C-alpha cells in the first residue's frame, strides 16, 4: 500500500521535476561551477517547504534541503555537473552541437536527471511523512563535482553525513537494476616539473628540460603497468607541455594522473610507486618537482540488506513504462552502437542476445554469487563507508549507449529519459519510506554496515590538509 501511495505522490509532482531536469540540461556547468543548477534546485526545494543549508562544508555549490523532524535521517544523493566538449542537439542521433549552447559543455552522464530525480523522491517522501504525521527527516544532498573531482568525498571528510542513518540514490543508465558492483578507489594528482630554459640549438647543455621529465615519468609509469594488479588502472594527461617553440628547452611542464585500485590501501600503495617514478624523473633531468594532490574516492561498500529492499520495491513497480513511440525514438541511438556492445548490454539486462527492443523495460533478477568488479570509480563510495547506502540504475537511454558521449547527451531530455527518472524516484522513495516506518529494516541494514566497518573502518583517501578545489 505504501508503494502505491508514494508512487502517486511522485506522479503528482513529475511535471515540476522534468522541467527542472531540462533546465539543468539546457545550461550545463562543469564541476565546482554548478551555480545555476544549485539555484534552480534550491528554488524548487524551497517551494516545497524544505529547509536549505547552502555552502555545505564551505563549498559554494554544495547544499542540503531538509524536511520533517525527529526520527531517522534518510539522505537522498543528487548531482548536477556536466562534462566539457559534449554539446549536442537534443534528440539528434548524429553528432550535431547544440546551437543554443555557448559553453560547449553537455550532460554526458545524465546528472541533470540524477539531481532532479533524487529531489523528486525526497519531496514525495517528505509529503508522505507530513500527511501521515510520522516522525523522520528527509535530507537531499546537492553534491557538486562528481566528474573526476570527488565532490562527495570532500563532503564526507567534512563530516556532513555523520548523523545520516541511511542513504539512497540512483544513476541514469541504459538498463534497470540495483547496483551490486564493486568499484575502484582512486586518487588524482598534478605533477609539475620546473627546469631551466635555454636555447635548444646554441646552448642545450645549459637547459634542464621539464618536458623531458614529464616524458620520462610517463615512460616509467608505462613500465610500471606490467607490475600492478590486473584491476588497477593508471591514466594521465599532459596538461602543459611547456610551450610551442621546439627550439627552447622547456622550463615548465606538467601531467595530471589518476591512479585506481581495488581498495584505498591498494590505491595508496600504487600511488606511492607513481610518485616514486615522478621523483626519479626529476632526479634524472635535474628538475624540481611539485606534487599537488587533487582528490580521491574510496571503493563502494555494498549493503546486501538495502539491495534486497530496493530490489523488492523495483520488482513491485515493474519495468519502466516505455511506449512504442519511446522505443521508436530510441532506435536510431541504439543503431549507432557497435553490435558487440549492444549484445553485451542485452545479456547484462537479462535479455536475449537478439532482442530488438531499444529501451530496457524489464526487471532483471537480483544478482547472486561473487560481485562484479568494475574498473570505474564513484564518490558515492565514500558515503557508503559512513552510512548504509544503496543505488539503483534506471534506464533513461537506449541500450548500449556509452556514458560520457554525445549519444547520451542527445537523449537526456527526451520523454524516455524523464520516464526513467520518475521510475527511479519511485523506487528510492519507496525504499527510504520503508526505512523510516520500519525500524527493523533500518536496524538490519545498519547492523550489516557496522559488522563490516567494525572490522575495516573507513579510511578516508583524502590526506589531511587537502581542501576542495574551490577552497584552495
């Protein structure tokens, strides 16, 4: 009965939140710069009577919106940052930049939907509590800078989740299902080398090349790859090559590295080896090295009790109610995906390899057995180490749609994307409500959480003294 009630409350507010999602899609902002998205979300939350706390942990684009009183505190996690270089015309299945987009950015991970959907779920849950007179607090977290920036990790380090009893969230995807994977911990760091400029032809012996140091570091790390775990990853970008004149010994150059591993402890060990390579490169080139640690996240800590609860609610809701028009409109986006990728995603979704639907509209079974280790990372991981956390993936895009792509951006404000968002809002709102009204469910989830963290406490991957980039 509660599920139907909460679903009705979500449906009643859908128009407001699809409009919110589209408004954020229309003005994509990069990590730490999401001021308009925050203003839009705060205005909507205030309209529903939520109490707003801005500048959370002193970060200008982080906030909370809370409703209710007493009882447990359930957190809803939202995001709203976009990606650079992904401007794309809505609904266009070929690469065409959005003519009205002056920033060049695009919502290539669907965070316009993520934030709006989580806030919708929080509003529906708060309204249920208000109408029933039940105790409990609903708190929406507006979280900036998920994209390679560890926004939630800095918030966790600041202690803003310390009084939360459990957290629920979701992510736009191309398949439906409770997220049961293991992610990688990661750290990202700037390595800046300073040398001595000189004429590369007349007096190269007087120069000390910072660019040589960057290149030697990259070569050393490439040799290191053979001697690290199969699931570990190292990525880099040369962020400054020193200049455009090859007849100058470059006095400054820099590289930006991401190091990933299965756990925070393993990541730290690999990270120190990368640092050692950088120091060796500086030694070989007689250059000075400056290391600026930029951010980090922990691996996800699963909670099986919450996963089962979320899955029960998802099963009761059924698949996302896509219609024939949704399927037809998604077809061109599925057709541009390599067949091997499309087949792999069909099988992952519990479909036959030759199933011809473009949008996933069924509910796959909850996975059993060993968890899948993915080689990506998420800052939801840090939240999961300080409070029991669960996440659902909800189909908003055609099967096979690659994340961080123009293909995904183009689908981000179509009716199918809105339906996937609303479906996720119902699932996480119902799960949050179950935790608020049934103390045994919440206690069971927290007992599992404490059993794990009692043996392996949270190890914050961000060193003391490292501030979020807006505060540096």
